[in-house]
C-alpha cells in the first residue's frame, strides 16, 4: 500500500535506520518513519524512491516475524 503521509509532507518525517543496516552490506539498508497510526518504510540507498506505507497495526504484526526470521540466520 503506497499512500501520502499524514498531512502530505513526506519531508517532515523523521527517518530511522535499521540497526541491522550496516556499511558492510550496502544492499540491506532499511529506514522507517512512524507517525500516529502509520509506519513508512524506504530503502535508505534511494531516499527519494518509493515507500511502503503501512497501518501501525500491520507493522506491529510484522516486526515479531522479522525478528524471528533474523534470529534464525
């Protein structure tokens, strides 16, 4: 789901880089920005590119799965 940010101003988002993104593997760089009710996800190598926008509940359901998969590496 791609949609405009709340208020329509994507430049006002505060992006945080994943702690699993590091300089040793530049192909795995993810950033997220949360606003009430919505989480935005983007590729930190292409900050002006497409974003995935999710309802906060969908993001909350995804995170435990992602952690479980990461622990299985």
